[in-house]
């Protein structure tokens, strides 16, 4: 059954506008654009009223065609012969139309179309998105970084030649004059480089959370050539094609307009057979999908966007989870996170099940072990039960019960020291386990670590240091010179991007 494909603006990372050129002295010939024989042009969405493609400019020759990206054949092997009306009818869905014509060695051209008519049926469920956009963004980022490496991100001051290695391969940049125009030619020979781009988290297949982003490391191997042809004012074009290996198996073609020595418009075509993006596929038929610059939009709205999640019951918050099983039915939370397992999702849980206590010094977090000792660690993990603390309301004070050990935060009361912090069997009447989280601004207020932990018994305040030791000084909470070791914040679920717990 056909899944309606719609465009979605999924470009999460914008490539820099860097284009390095050498302006020539006078206007002249521009880079020749590829002539198209398709009407409408490739990358167009067709509707009920216009669901066919016309082949133009080839009225006097036999034209063979296919609509599935397959070989159209030629002569006696023609898969389908174009009729007198020169039109190719298309059904609902995505199509790669390929034509072949000419005498002797035949010419071939292809174009991509989406038929998204009112009669085409919408269906619920996941849609296979295309990773062609990740390919083009990775390529342009690597391309621009390479040009920066070769000439310190500067335009060359005259004709010349630059080379650099990239993995086992090379890239050559040659600048010459062709009459009154400047020609910059970039030749990639097994050039292997890596870059990092942002991609959507595949754990959110319906794109209910636009902020769900992961970083993807991409390695490309480039073979091919791009040429830039500009006049005195740095105005012209970039054209050429590059075969792609490495994490992708595909190709890139450039049709970029250059204004004032800067990439100003045009588009890239990107096609692939395989790629590294989890949960996505390359466009069918190895289609060369057009991405317009500078907004990286998929031309003609032909790229798929996520489908609607399958639902059998009402979904009041629109997060793709039915109300009957939604841990926060009135708050959109597609990931259904419930860190404390109380059946109420984190997005709507006013009383978090646990907190993580982080000190300013070295960003260390309190951690308890089964022996009863308490230390601090720089490996702060909200998922680690030994770092999770339940807050127990003790009236004017609070207790902290460790989720991993079941013991409550306490301290040693020996008058000869050392005065260490520990966990002991929970006893709400034990003043050693009663604590105040109070504002502490010695050395200046700090929004991330605004408080200190002050035990009711013995005027004892909890400290830590770079070694991970956690201790205190009986009768002297105002000991000077150690404020960073005392400053702390109490964070719900260990989410340090939120505001820490208020004082109490």
C-alpha cells in the first residue's frame, strides 16, 4: 500500500558558506548547465491534475524509458518506447524516470518525481526516510574543511596549485586563467576524511520530538572533480561530480551559483545505494535527489517525512502514545520516561523519585557503597542507583535515602575525627540523618551549586575534594577557604540542565 510521502525540514546542521575562488579580470563564458529534457523538472511533486511527465526536445528520435530506476534499454532492447504524445504516466508513489535515446552510443538522463495526489491513500505507521540529505551535508562540510586546510581559509592571490593528503588519498586545487576567466579545479583522488553531523534519534521514529538529536560520525572517500568558473567580481558557477565511498556508497553533483566569491544559491544532487544512518534508507533507484541551497530543502517536497503513529485509542497530548497507557496523558512525552518507576512520567511528576547531589569542586557527585562509605565521583550518572537519593520529608528538615544501598545519609560524630560522611540504617529520629539544604554564597552566589548540606547535629557541613573524600568539620560550618568543596546542587533525576532543588 502506498505511503504518502511529504517533505519535512530535517536539515539539522547548516554547512558553512565558505567558497574559495580566484576572480578573473573580465566576464566571459560560464560553466555550462546540464540541459534537461523533462517537464516538469526533476524533483517535482505531481498531483491528480498533472500526474504525467513530458519529454521535451527529443521529438524526432526514438526514446526508451523506465519509471522504476531500471535500465530503459535501447533499440531492440527498449523496455518501453515513448509514444507520440511524449508523455510518461505515473502512479501514486515515488518514481525514477530514466530515458535513453540517440544514434550510435546512446545518451541517458533521469529524473525523480513524487505522485502525491488526493486519491493516494495515507497510512499510519513508520515511513522509511531517506539518508541522501545526510550524505550531501557530510560532503559539503568535508569539502569546505578541505579548502580551508589547503589555503588557511583564504582566497588565493593568483594562479597556483595546492595539494594536501587526506588519509591514503590526496586532493589537488589548481587555479588557472582561461582567457578572461578564473578556473579553480578541485580533484579528489581516494581522499578519505571524517566529519560529524547531527541526525535525528531513531528511537523517535515518528519525529514527535524535534529536539531528539544525535551526533553521527561520517567517513567519506571522495573521487572526482569540481570546477569553479568566475569573473572579475567573483560571480560564476560551480559544477562537477564526485563519487562517494566509505560510510556511503553514492555520488554528489554540484550545480552551485557563486556571488561575490561566496556560495549563494543553486543546488546539489545526492544519490546513494547504502549509508550509515540507522532507520533510514537511500532514495529508491539510486535517485539523485536535489537539495536546494541555502536552506537545504528537498526540492519539490518529494522527500518522505515520518508517518503518523498507529493508534487504537485517544491520544490527548498528541505524543503518539494512547491515553490508556500514557504515563503523562496530558503532557507530550513520546519517550515515556519514568525514572523512579512510579507510573507517573518524568514530564509530569511533581515529586521526583530521586535526586543526584553534585558538588562544584570538579563536578563531583555523591555516591554510596554497600559498606556504608560515601565518596564523590566525576562520573555523574543519573542511572546509577548508588548516586540516586530519595528525599524524605522530616518536617523542618530532610533525610536522604540512597536508592542503591537503602541507607540514609549521616555522619561520624567522633570528637577526634576524622569526621566523615556515611550511610547508616534509616532512622527518622536520628538528628545525624536530618539535613538542611541551605543557601551558601561564600565566594559569591552560584546558580548551579547554590547550596550546602548542613546536618542538624553538631553543626556539621558536608565537603568533598579532588580525591573523592567526603567529610566535614564538627562545630565549624563556616570554615573559610573551601567554598567550592562545600557548594552543591540537588538535581532531580540527575538532570544538570535543570534548576537545582530549592533550599529547605
